[in-house]
C-alpha cells in the first residue's frame, strides 16, 4: 500500500513538472515598432527607427519592416537607423526644436530658453544652444542662465 501511494505521489509530481516544462506558445520577439523579428531600434532619446532602403542616385529613402524578405530596387541599399549619416538618429529636440538643446518646459507649460545675462546692462539675451558659448564670454560681464536655474526669474513666471 505504501508503495502504491508513493508511486501515485511520484506520478502526480512528474505530471506537474512535465506540464510546467511544456514549450511556450509565445510569439517571436517584437522590435520597438511591435513587428515580430523586426529590425527597428530605439535611439538615446527613446525614439524608434526602422531600417531604411536608400537610393544612392536619387537620395530617396523608404522605411522597411524587415531586411530578409524586402526586395531592393535598382540603386538601393539598406541603411541602419543608427548610421552616422542619419540626421534623425539621436535628434532629441527640446521644446524649442533644437537637437539636444537646453530649453525646458516649466510648470506653467511654457518653453523656457537658456540665456546670457549681461550684468552691466541688465539684459537677458535668449539663446538656442549653450555649446561653446561660455568660451566667448567675459565672466566679469556675462553669465549663462539655464532655464530651471533657481535664480532664473523667467522660470514659472507665466503661471496664472
């Protein structure tokens, strides 16, 4: 009797283990465009980009969903989205439309730009990009103000 119970318990355990180990019916992996086994990839901004077919004579570009079944036309070649020549890759526009720019949206939902403040004339000059600007400024007369700096009088000034 003890042997029968032991065999029964082992049989039930084996069924549970085998049932738990059955192959999953999950689909193939999806790319960032939600295409099975697709080739789309995300850039540093989180934007999803497909591979492209590029015509090197006319410079026309078209998106492709996969590079295995796609048929290239005359004078076309595949280009990866992260190709250094792709202007859309890592184009992370700020609220002012400047790629990797310093502009930010404040709590009032206003797009605030960086600025150069002139200490002598008390004037703010709004700028799209701060790259290399500090190298050209006299620190005795100018400072760069970033949009969310606590001393920026424009930040959240448009709230009603």
